């Protein structure tokens, strides 16, 4: 305000008097110095007082408006500060209401509320993961502790079956740690991929060959079908990682398909996209479980999966690896008892996506 007042005063002083002097001469038609000086003194006094009072009035008005805006902005920021304190204290339900201070403040409130909601979801997921992880570790650790205590007390003989069982529990713990590390690395975008051109038919044939013995032993039929386009399709991908994906899906299908059932592995192409499908005639999946299948430790059938030794992160690994390849994976099922289909979409090697 001070700089604006000084500027107005200088501009008025430089422009007003010369302009008035020129007009007074033109209007009066006289060059009498006394008359001109008197008129100019009157003009300078009038304009000076007018400018002074105008600037004082503007200053007073600016102060009032500034105080009003400062208090309003301060009140709005106090809400943000209060909500930030609540979030920092662990209350992720805190939200900043709309303050009606313009687009900038609305954007700030929206960004803060989005951040709080994301933090709340992350905290919920973290707690659930820690709880599930503790549950997963509890069984093998308790088994190891019980048997080791029994061996130490002489109540259990450390024969070959006992040692094999203990080795299985250690292997389960090691697999769980490896799976969690893999999912975490992939979700953080640091999963190393050894990409090369691979034929879809070679990929599916290798996955089929690795799973065939397990399916034969379980009495479940496994077959493969490729369309003509898929038979010639090429992917720019990590062969071992995609084999891991297909193995996880085939093992999952086998786990939920009873003897005499059928699992179908198929591939097709559409618009520079390769679609891989694993379909089974097994237990099926209820609609409420479908959105959560690819979350860590989520199980649609908790007891049965644990009985079969699943780590609970197999499908999370599938999604993480497919996402790292720029693809997409989804699950579908008509409902319990009607089987399920897992579909993977990956860009072909010639795709520009």
C-alpha cells in the first residue's frame, strides 16, 4: 500500500501541474504570472489534499479487507492444520471441508482429503498384512518349536520322517519370505525382468509340461488350445517370470478342481494383445471374492488353502509380474460350483502400447 501511494503521488505530481498549467493558459487567454501562479497554487493544494485523503481512505479500506481476508484464510488453514494433526496422530478419517476460498483452496482441500484416504487404506492394508503374516508364520513356527522341544526332551525321535517334516516347515517359511519379497519388489517397480522375444506356443508348452505330472497324479485333465494367430504370436517378456505366473495359476486351478475335473489352458490374440486363459471346472468363486483375489494373503477358502500349503500370495505375485510387463490379469466365475477363469492380457512384441 505504501509503494502504491508513493507511486500515485509521484505520477500525480509529474502529470497534473504541467497539464493544468497548459489548460489554464488556453482557457484564460492571459499570461499574467500572478494569475497563473495563484491558479496553480489552488490546483496543487486541492489536488494534494484530495489525493492525500483518497490514499488514506484507500489505506483504511485495504486494512479492513486485509484483516477480513487474513482471518478467513487463517480460519481455513486452521482446519487444514487441525486435520493434518489428526492424520499425523493416526486418525485417517480426518477431512478438510470445502472453505469456499477459490479454486486453489478447493484443490488443496481435495488433495489433502485424497491423501488422508490413501493413507487410511494403506494403514488398513498394512495392519491386515501384518496380521495375516503373523498368522501364516504361527503354524510352521509352532510346529518347529513343538517338535524341537520334543526332540530335546526325548519324547520325539529325530528319525527320517520327523526330519523331513521339519524340513518341509522350513521350506514353507523360506517360500513365504521369498514370495513376500517378490511381491513387494514388483509392486515398488523394482522387479528385474530379462526380456527377450518368446513364442507364446513355447511358453504355454513349457508351462503345460511342468504341470502335467501333478495333474495326472491328481486325476485332473489338463489340455492346451492355441488359435492360429496365438501360435505365431511373439512376446517381449521374461520367460521365467511368465512361467512362474502360469505355474501359479495352474497350481491354483488344480488346488480347487477335484479329481475327474478339467483345466483348460488357452491363448488367443486381439488387436496386438495376447490373451492367455486358465479355466477350470472346479469349486468356482463367489462374486464377493472376485475383487480381492489378487490381494496378499486373501483366501476365498481359508481352511482349504492352508491345508494345501499355499502361501497366500500366489495370485498377488501373478498380478505383480503381469503389471511389470505392462499387462492385465482378471478373474471371472459364474459362481460357487461352476469353475473359474483367469485371463491374462499382454502386449505383443510388435505392439506400440
